[in-house]
């Protein structure tokens, strides 16, 4: 094991973990790329690093400069930590509906947090649009520069997965990989891995949560419903998704994704967020479509402690009429 020069240098090179239950169920080998083992505990550290490096290379940012972003959480944590490691400040604009744990973590990581009411993209005060305006204003006065990370349409995000995630998967499996599948937020992960691995013959699929827009865009069929998963569910072809064509696509209800999250925790020791449940459900569907004997990789996106007040909160699940595993509903043992 080498010594990383700083925290930024410790991003990536995550293990692939065999998912026992999903593999047994399908007769395939299903592996999860352990992105929760990045320093910021999510897949978004990779995008954060590449976005910052790209801005520095283009001369838009010098040490002491500021990175501004609108984010549902994980990108903010990644930008704040990687930014701090490389000498930059961070301002994060977040919809106030995101989990308290993520907001606390962003503050803890040293970013300034600006909360805005949850509003659709067409509203000028939507968190993404607000962050773009804020960055533009700051760029006029910041002596060391200010940039808008713009994860959705900044293709430095996708490039992180073209140059690191995809090649790591290829190397770790010794090229013995038939499929890859994950959900899309910005689309950087799925489209970047596709750019790296589709030319090598790997089928790259998209798992869309219920209610998300990409399913309809790619298939023409409606995708009714709703999802409590955070960080995924895109309604448009972002710049990061341009050029990507899914080889396989499925829509995953929360009722299918959440039991997988609880099983991963109870049976395999993996404490994951909701998007990982959608990803593993997608990998199982893709494996069933391909048939036994194939190798399929998905993403274990982020660590579940970020969702204690939602995914792992019986009151929240009951209120949303979502499946509640009996072990989670147990009252804490009392000491006689
Ligand atoms: N899962 C979680 C928890 C996320 O925060 C994100 C990014 N918003 C994703 C999945 C999707 O990653 P990408 O932006 O690369 O599509």
C-alpha cells in the first residue's frame, strides 16, 4: 500500500466487494464498488477532485479561491473535504429538505452552508440556479477566483469515471466483467463508466427510481410514482449524460430498493444509503436478464449513517408507508 500525498490523493482505488445474497439469488457474480470507502464516504469525491483539478488547470482557481455548488449533499461533502485538502474554500447551496446528517457533515467539512427552499429547476431560486448566480457574483470580487462546480453539466465530473472508476473495474475484474449498472444523479458515474467500458464490450445499464424522468426519455414509457432516495432521479439529459445510450434500463420502486438496503446491512454488514438499494436491485434485474454465469458490477454509493433520520427511522418509514424491517422497529433493550 502506497502513502497518499494528501487527502485528495486518497480518493478512489476502492475495493470491489462481492454481494453474496445478490450473487446467490441470480447465479451471477455481482460486485459492489465500495465508493463509501472514499474519504468523504461517497462516489462524489471522484467528481469533486476532477472538477477542482480541471478549474485549477484552466487557471480559474488558485489557492485561497472558492468553490460554489448546489448539491443534494454528497458532492458538497466531497468538494469541501477535497477543497480543504488542496487549499480552497467551499460554499454549498442545499435544498432544506435534505437530511440533517448531510447538512451537519457539510458544515463539519468546513463549507459554508446556504439553505434554500426546495423548488423546481424553473424557479430562479432552485438550489442549482441559485448556486450558479452566487458563483458568478463571487467571481467578480474574490481575489483568488471563484468557480461554480456545476456537477450536472461540467463534464470533468464524467471524466473522473472515464479515467478512474471504469479502468479500476476493468483492472480489478481482470477484464472479466459483462455488465455494469447504476442510477443517475448528474449521470457522471453511469456515462463515464460507459465511455470507459462499453468499447470493451461491457453492457452498461441504468436503474431509475420510480418517478424519475430518464426512464421516459430513454424508453418513451411513463415512470409514475415517487421515491425517497436522495441524490438520484434526473429529469433531463445533462451534459454528462450526452452520448450515453443505455444497454439495459429498469425502474425500481422504493419497496424493492429499501429491503435490499436492510438486507445488505443485516446480512452483509454493509451500511448503505437508498441509492445503493436501487443500484443493487438494478444489478439483480440485469443479472436475471443476462442469465446465470455473468459478472455484473454496481456502485455502493455512500455510507448509510447519512440517512439515520430517514431510512433508518421507523417513524419516518411508517409515515411514508414504506416497508419497515422488524429489527428496526424493535424498541431499544431496556436495562433492568
Ligand atoms: N447516489 C448518491 C447518494 C448520490 O449523492 C449521487 C450523486 N448525486 C448518486 C448516487 C449519483 O451519482 P452521479 O451524480 O454520478 O449520477
